[in-house]
C-alpha cells in the first residue's frame, strides 16, 4: 500500500488507502482495486466510474465517492498520470502485486 499511499499523498492531503476505505465503507483491498481501475479508465474515452465499476464489480456510486475524496476528476487525472509515470509504470507494478494489470 505504501506506493499507492505515497502517490495519493502527492495528489491530495490526508488521504491514504485505509482512511479512504473507512470513509467510503469498503475494505482497503477494494479501494486499491478501485483506485487502480479509476486511474486506468480515466484517460480512456469512456465514463471513468462506469468503466472502473465494470472492471472491479464495485458500485458506480462508491467509485464516484472515491473520486470525490481524491479531489474530483482533475485530481484523478493528476493521480493517473503519476501512477503511469512514477518508476516506469506503477499501475503495472501494482497489478503484479494484486494479480491484475
């Protein structure tokens, strides 16, 4: 979680995976999956929350809550850029940790 927490900290203050999970009523593992999916679908030509919901099986409303806590679509875009550029591809690294990419 530390890689993801570090990048979340660059985008918005006082947000880490455990804190975010508590705020939206999901497990930290579900929040990790959600954040990865949101970052993946953000640059695509589709609704970010709907794409992430289809990918994770989580409700669109929960994904929209997460977007709000991260700081909205603008912050999500910055977050997605950081995930895709920090250390090569953090999304790829995180995908390897969780068995998905």
